[in-house]
């Protein structure tokens, strides 16, 4: 049976286009959804954000990459609640967060070019795990990832769990997995309790 999938903040369909089955992608930007519809024509795309998440059916897997990393704690907790309520029993939630190493790189870049630090939460992974536990999730796995390969690493992990990607992509995944020494991010897999 194919899992019922939802990708939150689907963007241009960068993950959805590589999945063999169908799913639903949501994004707050209609421009992003237009591109996603072209890139992943088998998927259904809806303009919606995580804070307004509401579906009649529950999902087996919810993916959200490069979104929650930009939320403050109160917004993350609100998002966890919406995601929890949208998952089937024992459903998986897959998302990413930066590590302390990632934040050190940003601090170094700040020495040369100041930028607004509203993005990239500086929250220890231990605290993220506690937030998840308080929201009804058990963290099943943590995986290292480099920022520039984050989407690809997430697809590798999804393929290991669900075997849902095209064969050609699987070969590229194997090469990528062997090159994670400079990991600055973490991908978390949490299961609904």
C-alpha cells in the first residue's frame, strides 16, 4: 500500500517530483505552487500554510523541509499540534533543523556581511526533541545532513523507510550518503505516539 503523503511548504515540488506515488503538497505561495504543479503533475497542490492545516483524511507521512527551522518556539509548538492532528496513528513526521555547527558558520559569515537573523532557529536539538515529546511525538531517528544537500538527504531517508523514489535517483543517493563529514543540519523523523 502506498503511504498517504503530505509535504508542507512544498515550494517548487523539489521532493514531490521525485516520489513515485501521489501526494498532496501545500504552500502559502501561489507562485511556488504553479512551479510545483509543473514539476510534479501527479500530485495535488493546495494553497495553505501549516498554521491552517486541516484535512478530512489523515496522512501516513508528513514532510516539511526548510520551514520549521525558521519558526520561534511558540510557532513551532503550534505547527507540531497541527501536524500531529493531521497524522494517522503511528504516522511519521520528517523535518529538518540546523545544528550548532550550522549556526557557527552563520556567525562567521556575519563577520563579513551582516544579515537579518530572523531565519535559522538557534535551538539545541535536545530542546527540539523535548518539544516533540511534549507535542505527542517520539523521535525515531536523527540523521546528519549538509545544508546544500538537505533535500537530497531527506529523500535518501524517505527511500530507506518507504522505498518510494525512482531507481535512477537511488544511485545518486548512495553516493551522497558517503559524503557527510561537514554536516551542519539534522533531519528528524518523529512518530506520532
